[in-house]
C-alpha cells in the first residue's frame, strides 16, 4: 500500500485528540466552515448493558452511518483513550468490533473501551482537521502526542505609529504591522533584532516611552537607534530605514546589501569617512544576521522541512523553517508515540497536530512518505486558502536540506538517549543509596525564599527519568498571617499542606499518570532543603493527611560552613549521614537542590519586583485603569494624588465628588 493512502476500513494507527461534539463545532479549525453534523446520541455504558471492549463496540456500531467523521473511545471513568477519524465511521468502528488487532496497543485500547462518541462531518478533510483540533485538548493516552506545543515567535514591524518599531511577537496577530517568521526560538528572534537594530537603526522602545522622550536614549548613543523620538532623523529618512528593514526580512537581502554598499562607496569618494563608517557597520550587522542563519537555500522561498529518526523506542522530529529564502532556525520535537508505530504513521500524525494552530507554508518537505499524504496536502490547502505541496525530495538542493535535517534529528535523539541513560543510572543509584523499594519516577524538591520574611515564596521543582520536568514546577506565595516573618518551618508547613491537600483532592491516592501523560501525579520522593527541624514539620503534615507511608521524605541539610559536598541527609528510621564527596548520587542531589533554589529565588524576585512597582492607586476600590491614568496624567505621581484636596481631585476628568472622596479617604484614613 502506498504511504499516501489508506483504506477506510484499515485499523486506525494515526493519533489525534478529541473533544465533545458540541465543543468541536465551537472550535472548528480555521479555514473550515463549522458545519459539522453531530449524531443525536452519545453512547453510554448502559447502552451496551455493562459490556466493555469489543462487545460494547459491536453494540454501538449498529447505529453508525456510512459517512466520514471523528470518533473517540473512552474508559469507564470517562477518560478519552483514543481519537481517530474515518472515511466511513461504520467500517472503521466495525474493524474494532471484530477483535482482530494488528498491534498490542490497539488491543489494549479496545479492551479498556467502555463507551464511544461520534461526530459526523461532510468530508474526510473536515474529519482530519477536526481530529487534529481536538487532540490538543484531550491528549488521549493511545494517540501520538506533541509534548511541546509552544507558539513560535515572530518579528513585528508596527504600522500604527508615525515611527514604526521592531519587536518580538508571540501569539495572536492583533497588532497592526508586518510579521516576519516564524523563528524557531525566542533567542533566534532576539539575536536577529539586535543585528537589525545595528543595521537599520529602528527603534525598539514602547510607544509611551517614545512619546515622553525629551532627549535621545542610550540606544541612540551606542548607534542602535536613529533617534526618531527627538527628531534626530527626518521622518522621510526614518521611513527609508524601515523600508530597507522590511526588504531585508522579505528576502531581498542581497539588493539591500548592494544599495548600502553603493552608499558606502559614494560616501568614501566624497571623503565623508564618518558616513562611510556608518554604512560599513550596517553591512557588517547584516552579514552577522546571515552568518547565524547557516543554510540559506537559493531555490526555496517558503518551506518547512521535517525529518524523523527513530531509535531505542524513542522518536525525534527535526523541523527547519525557511521563509523569504532565509533560514529562521530549527527545533527538535520528541513526540509521545508507541514504539511499534512506523515513522510514516508518527510523522503524519505529528504534521496534522503541528499545523492545527500555525500558518502553513507553501511547501512542506519530508524525509519520508507519510500516511494519507495527499489528504494532508488537501487539508492544509483548505486551511491556508492556497496550494500547499507536501513532497519527499529525491535529488538536488531540497534533498540536501532534508538530509541536513535528518542528520540533526539523529544527533538530537542520540543526545537525548545518552541523557536518559545517565538519568536512569542516577535514579537507580538514588534508590539504592536511600533504601527505596523501587526506582523513583517522580522526585519533588522544595525550597523557600524570602528577605527577612517579606515576599515569602515556596517553590517546588520536579525531576523524572528524562530530567527536569519544568511544566510541573509550582510556586506558592505564602499567605498565612500567623507565620512569624522568617519562620522557615511555618512556611514549609503551609507549602506541604497546600500541595498535598490539593493532590488528594484532585487525584486521591491514585498513582497512575495523568490523562495524556506518562508522568505520575504523585511523587515517589520529596526532597526538603533543610535539616531535622524542617523534616519534623513536613512529617507532621504528611501524618495529618494520612500519607506519611505513601511518600518518602528526605531532608538535605547544608554541611559545616555550608560547603558543597558536606551535606547531611535525614531519612526516617536512619541516623543522619553524608555521602562520599565524589559520589555521583551526591552530585545528582546537589543539582536538584540548586535547581529548586534557582526557581525559588527567581519566583521571590519576581514577586518582590511586582511589590516594588505596585501603585498605591491600585488598592483603591472603584479606581480602574482609565481613572488611574487620568489621575496620574493630571498630578504626575501617586504621591501627589495622595496630597490633593477633594476639590483638586474633582477637577480631573472622570472623577466625580463621590470618587474624589473615596480617593481622599484612602490616603487620609488616620
């Protein structure tokens, strides 16, 4: 069978996400009219008299139409196990009911199925788009899942100001202006903007900062801005700089460089060496941008390149972005997929999810064929409103790009496998050192940060078999007014109480992974940055909640003179002890503790900074952003507002006598 097609009654190995029929209509994919037709019934376990697995599916299939649509399979607790699409719902679901499965994965999925729900669509393209749209919300356990779905950053040159600025932008394109990208990372955008500022001298300040300048800022002094705020450059000359920047980002970089080079030669011939030096520096900045882009293909204007590599039961998909003939960077993805799935199945599923909420380029280049390749191309064409071509290059420049991406995928997966192997050995050594019954899969580390008890923050970081799991990090703003400032024991008690009370409420004592994740919700071990006193407070809370035997708590106290390597460990049932200075487990624990300390310090500083810039007017009931802005524009500062009389406050537009008295009383309560 060709990689681009699959019969309607084949077993569904693609993996997508799903939501309910009504929700599906509300969140229909862009470019597709939300006219999905929902079947007028939702199957419940009772419809099949308590049956499960193939029996319940066989009961439900009798009522299905021979039409395209999306189905989802759920277990007895209502968790979505799998979402798929079909050219014919009846044929596809009938295949499940027969009980003959190609893989163990599908067999497990069917056995756990207690009920199913269905959404009928007009075409198979709509079913494919809907399927991808749903998967990101429900994250079914048996689907291929993207683990990293951050939006990509863009460069924005604004168009709603007399002096356009250049900014990094992420998210919805709500601001007026021209967007260039996507870039693979925020670092790539920042590096490019820095070089473009040196090359084109475009401002990067906010509009409010721009409007309040009376003299040029530091960026003008270091030749990173042309100073349009104080008219150091004429509007016409600044507009020309903006045009050159847009031309460069639009792919006309060689033309821009030739023009700047000609201007440099002209200035040199006129013996205006200072102006010539400015053009020289601009050329150097543009060359710096292109040198960081690496490969810049001549025959490819707009394309994304995908290469997949599988090894050791894991998958890496490397993505390169080419826009306007320039390389805007690359990113490696490690999707969750059953090891039994072929590369074409995983990549096809990944593509449909990848472009669910991202603009589609005109060309998509792949390292190998994917399932339903023609259907994917038609679906992307429907979404984009223009022709989208998906191809597997066999020769020439495009083949070189794909080979380069494939090499990057191999190297990225090799690094990940090496790190995972090292992490597994460390976790095994950790379990042996601390006498654990099994190798931990989730370790939580806690730390507190404050200055003399102010702006106190508790922090929790999480580590597992693949290293730090940053999407599981949590911070706790200490709320209790009964805690004496600086009472670390009291802070830790509050953190433990809040953390594990919520865990019991949301997950009970269930050790299973959260839906759509292989990572457990409950920790096997908690590490506390503290000695015997901290451990006493922690164990008291765990005992109070009845989970002292469920979680292993270990205290890590700094050694004499707070030297690294002399830490002492506190474990229930054992005397405190230290580890040899060169013990790999000691290094591992130090790294965990340092990461918790870094996260706690960062959270504390963010809270302290927010506290420092807090405006007294924010605390007054009835004073929203508009009135606050009017008061500050009239009086200049919040302190001046506090000194104002009621009559002076009433002179401000939008401030009535009642509001003026509220403001006055707030500052004169005593």
